[in-house]
C-alpha cells in the first residue's frame, strides 16, 4: 500500500495503547486460533495510529483483521517490530490483549509483513535479512507468539525487483511450512501484490513463479485493486473483476492441476474505499462496494479486504489518499457493513479431535458394498489440517499437514489408516504402542509452570497429550477448557 509510516506518532501510539489496555505487559499469548474461514473479510488496520484493534473490531463489526505492518527497525536487521518501532516487539506485550479480545468475539488476526515504506526503504524482512534460516525463525516467532494461522506478505515497490530477497522469502516460507507440518500446526501464506486491471504485472507474477520453483506453497494471492497510476478512466468495481479474472488465468498456468473453483479460492481482493492515492479518477464508491461484495461471494474468492479500517468514514470529503478518512460522503463503517457478510464457510474442526470431522452435505453416500467408515467422506472443496481423518475408497486417511483438493491415495499428504473397520497399517509418523504393557513416555512430563503452544506434546498419567492451543496450568484430562487432546497411552 502507498502508505508512509508515521514515525512521529509511534511513541505516542504505544503510550496511548498501553493506557487503553490494548498493550498489557502481563498478557499471555492467546488461545491458538483455528484456521480462518475459507472466505474471509479482513480489512487492514493501521497499527501505528494508537487505536486498539479490539476496540475497532467492536465499533465496526470487523472481527477479522489484517494488521499492518511488521518490518525491521533498520536495513540489515533480521528482527522485526510493529511499524519498525523497537518499543513494539513481537511479544504478547504488543497487542496480545487485542488478540485475546478479538478471538473471544469470534474473530482473528493476520499479521502483515512489509508494506510500501518497508519495501521502499529496504526494511522489509527478506530484503533486510540475508539469512533464510533467520527469516524463517522470525516468521515462526510471530506464529507462535500470537498463535496465528496465516501470514500476509505485502510486496511492492523495490521489493518486487529485489530478486535475492524474493528467493530468500520463498525459501523461508518453505522452511516454515515444513516446520509447521512437523509440529502439527496450520499455517497459510498469502502474498499481497499490486495489480493491473488485467492481472499481475510481470514483476508480481515473477514472485509467484519463484515460489513454485522453491517449493513454497502460496495459499492466496491478494490483489491491491487501486493506485493503478495509469492515467486511464476507471470504474473500480469492473476493474476489480477483470484484474481477478486475469489473475486466475495466470494462476492456472502456475497450478495446472487445480480446478477453477480452487483457483478462485486462491484469489484475494483489497480495495481502497473512496479516493485513492492517485486521485479522484480512481474513486471506489459505496455502490462499488456493494457490487464487489456480491461478485466476490458469487465467484467464491478466498479473501476480501480494504485499506484501511480507520479510513471507513466520510470525515474529509474531497481529500484523496488520507490515512483517516475515505474522501467521499459516506456513513461511518459503511464499507465494512457492505463487506462483512462475505465471511463464510465452515472453519475446519480441531485437527486433534477425530470425533468431529467436517461434513460435506453435497457428498453422495458411500457404496453399501464397501466397509462402513466412521470418518466423514473426503471432499475436494473442504480444507483439512494436520491430524484430521476422512474416508475415501473404503479406507480411513489421516492428513499429515494442511491440504485442500489433494485426493487420498493420490498424494503423500494423506496417511492410509487402513480399510474401514479393519486393521490400520502403521502410520510412519506415529510410532506403534504395545497394548500389553504401557511403554515409557517419550514426551516430556507436563509441568504446571510451563507455557505450551498449540501442537506441543507432553506425557501425564501414562498418556501422551497434545495441546490444541496455548495453555499454562491446565491439567491434561482435567481442564475446563478441554485444551489437551488425549493421544493415547504411552
């Protein structure tokens, strides 16, 4: 986004938020979030303003949010801070209270790295840091600190031509995805990229091609459908549709095995309400918002957003590119109200609880000649996370990591658990247990003083337990929040 980081207000922003209770030094990490809904509206929030994101969520109804931005304080660093402000590190003391409140209200957050200023000044993480391992470790720190399941990467300006940074970023994404799979975590990566009215320019497309080359799974491509700066006359809603259609054609070449519906599910759109940075010739109206929301739902795109939540008011009619208002006549939160109904779809069930797998009402009943399966039938449209069970072709299958559209038996993401009602083959990811005598637990003993993140394993009472989300002090098997999943006898 064409945003200038307001360095003059950073210290004041931190002080204001602390006073408001948004930044509490004693706040522990929030409970681990489940995967985001497959269709989610999550407007960007300007994190440098001093506003409490949780308060904004309550006021606007935007319970899902994209937080901008995380960046290095100076070029050459591998450490990131909110807004590049060293008083706002990646820690529960920085906005941890807001995460907790937003999740309690049924929403979630997406941390965003980069942004125009960082991309321009070389403080975007992968441009600044030359160590792929350090970049991956920073991503993992953000994931575990806030227990998030998606990271946004805003890449524009100089970051689009920094080929070394592009490669490092995608190699780090691959490392994090492998780490998440090994630790039972769900994580998605989305790229936010500038666009033309007919799809990505060659520079943005090169970022995605590099991801494919480096084995990085990109779950969503978010188009910034504003600031075209092409001197043309624009009807912003129509331009959004043609830009997204062009993107799908580009994605089809990168991911030829995906269906059209799967490709559309990878599409994200971020508008700029009112007058954008270019000026009045690029004005996204309230009527455009209604049209785009309807189209986005009908088309089945995965992500809808705008820049930014604090602009969703009519306080500066005629002014373009403001951080605090849209520049057009509108009611407060009018764009949010137009978009927030877009969030839909079943959030994946807890991957550690095989008793509550997702169901697909469109899936036909199984052949009565095949063994009865207790797990729900696999569906090409459903999103599955590591540990989830499905049935397909008379067998039960367990997902090793996040997957969508990969059919059991045709991809190594699924471990065959054997014929339904029969003896399951040994899953190479799960060591066998001796039913005649309990073996020594290999997982560390549970401790009441230790903080555990989602996916952590412990032993207690002769059983192995897996944490569903962040926890401390909850006794496995006796906690009111049901945070621990019993993985069976050691």
